[in-house]
């Protein structure tokens, strides 16, 4: 009788292996199946490398003690804790991005901005500035641009679907800029979480394989204040990858990529003219 071929690991099982959310017996079972599943092994290895790279990026922050203000806020908000737990289930690379975003968001809530009411009746301090927005764009680029198999959720071949889907999620009709004259073609796009709703990320690539990303989403008018009407370009280098960012009519935009400031500025101007 032929021996039954082990079933390939699901994406959720790969995530559990990467995140370590398994009992010892459960891990051993999945590791045995993984040893006979080369495709899943390659995926798990890649996600582990991405996880480790993200941890190295934020090692200093992760090792810092949790501020008392944050601990107090966490105790007052059961709903927030449930959301964080759900985010961690995403696992792998996506969890690393959410962790990075979450650290930035909580850091801002601890030290800056206006009070925002929570469902419990308490107030949580929050202020997302355009520069914070640009740093989140940089972190998202660093997480997804190196991806080989899954750099985007929806590929350029489904551009109409991509625009319709992300327009609905971010609450604004979107238009993907054409950067072919600058040597960059659309790879595709994905949705990411943000403080004021969903964020969209569009990825472009040139013939040399260099990727740039356009990250956009609504800026919370309560937290951003006068910045929501700002349209001037600003250059940011405090993230892992440089960005040009701007805000127009309450929406933030950040173009990010590992290119020179002059090249990135030229690309940002091309994007701005088309949007």
C-alpha cells in the first residue's frame, strides 16, 4: 500500500511556526510535516528572516521598559488589548509591521497631542504627525519591498480591482500614478492598518529591480490639526528608508525608496501631479 503523502502546511500553520504560538508537541508535528514540504519550508525560512530583520531594526525600542503611562492606558482599555491580540495572530512579517506601527502609535500617545475619548470614558493622548506618517510608510516599505513571493496582495494585472478595493477601504477614490516615463512600473498593492482607518500601499519597480512604494491614507484631523491641509513636500530619513511626504485635503502621502534624494523628489513630483 502506498504511503499517504503528508498534506502541505496551510498559511496559518506556517505563521504559527514562525511566531512560536504552539505547544511543544504541536510544533514537533508541524516541523515533521514541514521537513517533507519544500515549498512551505522556503516560505517559513523567508518569514523568519523578515521577522528577525524587523526585530533588529527596533531592538533598542523593544528592550526599553514599558512607560507607566502606557501600562495605565492598557489596563483601562480591554478593547485595545483584544485588538492587539488579534493583530498578533497575523504572524510573521505582517505582525512585525503592526508591532512597529503600534510602538510608534503608543509612543506618540504617551508624550504628545490632544486627548481622545475611549469607550471606557477615559482619555488617551494621541497625536499622529505627518512625520510619524512618513515613518510608518518607511517601515512598511522595509517590510514588504524585499518580498520575493508576496510583495503585494493584488498584482498589477488586476489593477482595476486593486483601485476599487483600496478606494473603498481608505474612503477616497484612488488613482494609481503612471511612472513608466521615470522607469518604474506598477507591481501591485496591498492594504495596511492605520490609526484613522485603512492605509494603501502601491509598489513600483524599475528594470534594475529597485522598488519604491506610495503609502497613503486619511490623517486624523483631531490629532493632525493644521497639518491636514499641508501640501508642501518634506524629506524624512528617520525611518529605515528615506521618504518624501505631504498632506493634501486631510490625506497623507509618502513616497519611499532606496534612491537618492533628487531621484525620489522627481518621482514624488510626478506622483503629486497625477494625484
